[in-house]
C-alpha cells in the first residue's frame, strides 16, 4: 500500500488482516492489488464490500 504507514496508525493488525481477507474473498482482490491501493481507496472498497454484504443479507431475509 503506497501509504501503508498512515493506515497502520489507525487500523490494528488484526483488523488489517480481516479487511484484506474481506477484499480477497468478496472481490477476488490480489495482495499486489491491495498493496497498490491508497488508504482512501482501500477503505472505500472495504465500505463497498460491507454495503453489498448488508444488502445481500437483507435480501435473503425476506
């Protein structure tokens, strides 16, 4: 990640791994693609994945 040092100041290591796993599972994002993202892009994709998962869960409920 081009500004990884900035991200590590606001996201702990366990959350960082969970966010990476979320993007890998949901969007099939490769580690090299994540490494090339800015923090803003990374957080944006995590937010988008969470929105899509929430919408999918609501749709499956009824």
